[in-house]
């Protein structure tokens, strides 16, 4: 039977795995609204003078992203550095689903771990360099993974964590779709795929949060409440951040009424959702608000990654979350992030007046959009009741889920 080729949500959807080889074309039965982007990466961003990558003149030998330095013998980005280190330390083995010649670039580096690792070796990364680093750490001369308890809360540390944020292969049940949900039957498969993406992002979010300096010293119940109270905002903020590069250059004037609204939103690296699909699924308003009130404004501000990660920490460290046992400790950490961001704005932007306040003004809009999206989650029973808190607790206490970088 020939699958439907109608635009938007395809009722016979399968779904392209984020790990699929780049040459694989979307099956005709997949969700038409999703697109696997293989377009060339955009030009480098202009980093402020004091940004950690502002002086980098090298490309990552493996994926072509901007290199953060020479790691294990070759110039590489933090993502490929972390991937190679983890592969060697854990003695991981991979299999290629295609012909062992998958394209590895900035957009598609997470597709095939086998080919990514082989390219690391072919470009000159040395396994022994990783092993020597570990031996030095064991002797106490170098700690490759300093604990959050001895690390200062800073934008620099948050940038490091951002480069290590990972996609978990573990299947979660925080978001789910089943016969008992209110989702129309013909949309259950594509919405289920959306939930799978959301679950993986939540897993990565927990890993990120627990490694923030001093966060792990809070009472476990407070950690759970903070993550539970912010995960939806943080996911939407990440989507808005990633979607900036898909905005048309001519949309600098965000108030223009003569320009068609943006058509693509980036759910995760290499995976976009078209506006038509969002409209058919009943979330077109949320789609438009994320782009118009967040992505376009963030691009107009020329928000950089340092500002982005600082705002993420500020969103997480919300002392107004109900039920906190030690609100004061959370308040202290958030004030620290306010100071870090304010100092960064003054230092990197040459004293640009009002920048700190302009960045913070994105947060009320984010909260409003988050609350609206929650209405849809609960309306269609997509949130598995009780599983959010229990999963967060397990992940924090047992250091699960296992991570496999990176999602940058």
C-alpha cells in the first residue's frame, strides 16, 4: 500500500532515528513535517573578545566545528574530544548501519558513532594520550572530572558542561502516547516520536543539572523540585536557541508584518519540525511564539553561548519553586549567576547599556510559553503522572541515565 504523501503530519509515520546514516532518505511513510538537515553549517559566529572561543582560528579535524584547542594530538571541538575520550576510557565498540563511510560533520556527527570514532583515529587522535591523562589523574596531578563540590560556579564551567551534554539511549517514560491519550489516533505515531525526542532531551538535562557546581550539595528533594519545575522551560529555551540559525537573514526586523513567519523549528541537532506540522497538530501558536518571542528576539540581541548557558542556570535555580526546603541556598546560587552574567555583559560587550536587563526580559515570555505548552501536555495526557519525580530521583541518586555525548 502506497503511504500517504499529504503535507504536514503523515498518518502512517515511522520516524528517522537521530543515529541514522546521513545518506538515508526519509521513508515515504515517515512524518513529512520533520526534516533531517544536511545543509552546510552556517558561518562562524562572531564571538565577543573575552569569549572562550574568540581566539580560535582552527577547525575541528573531525567534524569541522570550531576547535577549542589541540586534544589528543589534533585540533578538535569539545564534543569530539569528549566523544573520543569516553570511547577510549569505556572501551566502547560501535557498529555502522551503512557502508562504514558515513559523513561526519557538525550537523551529522552524532549519526554514526562507528564512523565518527574511525575518523577520530584517521585524523590522528591518540588512544594512548587518553590513557596517559587518566593515569595522571589517578596520581592526583590532574583531575579530569572535578566534582561540582570543589568547582566554582562560573560561566566558563557552564560552557564546559554544555559541550558535554549528551543524548541518552535509554528509553524513558516521562512523556508517552497510548490509546488512553487524547491524541487523535492518526497523530499518535508522530506525537510519540516527539515524546521520544523530549525524553532524551530531559535525560540530557538531568545530567547537565546534576553537574552544575554546588547543585549536587542541595538536598535531593530540592534538586528534584528545581528540575521538575524548570525542565519544560529549559527544553523550550534550547529549541529557541537552536532554531536561531534557521531564521532567514532578512528577518532582522522582528515586527515586520510583510514577512511570512519562520517555517522551521529545531527540536534537536539535525532534526527540524515544519510549521505546517505544528499547525495540524494544534500547537501552531506555541511554534510561532517560540520563534517570534524567543528565537527572533535572541538573534536580534545577538545572544552568544555564554549568555545562553548563564540564563539556563538562572532558569533552573529558581528560589520561588514551591516546596523547597532550603530556599536561601538556591537564592544564593541564583544571585551568583546574576552577578556572573552581569559581569560578562559588561566585560564582553564593552559596557553595552541595558544588555543584562534585555537578556533577563526573555524569561517572562519563556515562562508564558512554557505554561501554554503544559496545557497541551496535560490536555492530551502526554505526561506520565508520577514518573517525572521518580525518574529525576533515580537519575540524580544513581547517576543514571548513561550519557553518550554530544548534543551540541
